[in-house]
C-alpha cells in the first residue's frame, strides 16, 4: 500500500502556541488528504478533507480558523493547530486517497500534548 | 456518521480463525464495506474492502451477505500481532469510524 508519513510523531507545547503537523505522501501524488483526530479511548473523528490547490472542507463542529489546513502540493498537507489549549491534546492522523478503488492509507499519527 | 454495528470486544485463541461480524442494515447500493484495524497508538491499517462479492487477500477474507446488510471479516490464523481494534465502515468516499471491535488474541 501507499506510504504516508507524519512529522512530528509527537509534540508537547505550551498553551496558546501554534503547532504545525506535516503529512507527506511518499510514493503517491495525493490530490485528496484527510485529517482525523482521536481522543484517548475513542474512535477516529474526521476533521476535514484537504484538496490540493483549494480550500479544505471541514466537518461540522470543527473550527476552520483554529485548525488551518494547507495542501499546497500533491505530496504535502499541513495541519496547524492555532492557539492550542489543553483540550486540543489528541492524536492527529492524516490519510491519503490512493486514487484506486476507494482505498485510503493512513499516516502513523502525531500525538499532541498541550500543557 | 457511523452506520455500522460491531461487538465491543472479542477474544480469539492464537492460531484459530477470528470471525468479526458487522451489521450495516442501512447500506446503500453504491457503498462499499471497508475494514481497517488500529493497533495501539498507530494509524489505522487497511485490511480489505468489498462491494457485494466475497473478497480475499493476504491478510483476511471478507464475507458479505447476499442482502449486503451484514458482513464478516475472517482472519484465518490469528496471531498475537492481530490484537487491535477492528473497524467496519460503509462508505462511498469519506471514512467515518465507529467504535469498532477490540480483538484480543490470547496465547
């Protein structure tokens, strides 16, 4: 399957700072990437769909001004958590659409801890 | 919104087949059935997907009932490394995860 990487794998930051998470498609040009977050002992929640060269589409309840998504190239999408607060502490996971029949491949995730 | 129902947890003896059921009674004609699994603190891993025919790959088999209202994921010879949360998802595009089944493979 396709290879998706995320950086950093974990990050600890102070409340009020912004954190950028990168998602890279290493062997495929992904026109669409997805961002999820997962709180402890809960399932993954889709946050937004990131389309190369256009604005991201956010799911209901996800603040677009707080979670800035940029998909400037076919291999890179970034999620910036602005003015992070402790309640934003979560496991953030990206995925790419392979272009084949509806397969998505997920990155390893980024664990964000906001103090 | 998740449109599937799965048991919360299951145990399976190592070396035996693990059969994970999923109900999706409201599935529509163009929706696929996907199975992913997530090992602790990792991203989900794609296992298999199908539309109406049974499917098999190197990881698992997917059995879909004729009316498509339910399916079963079969891991033919479970190993300890198969311990994970298994998610059954029905979708045409975006994947919305439910609570999944926590499979524990017991030595």
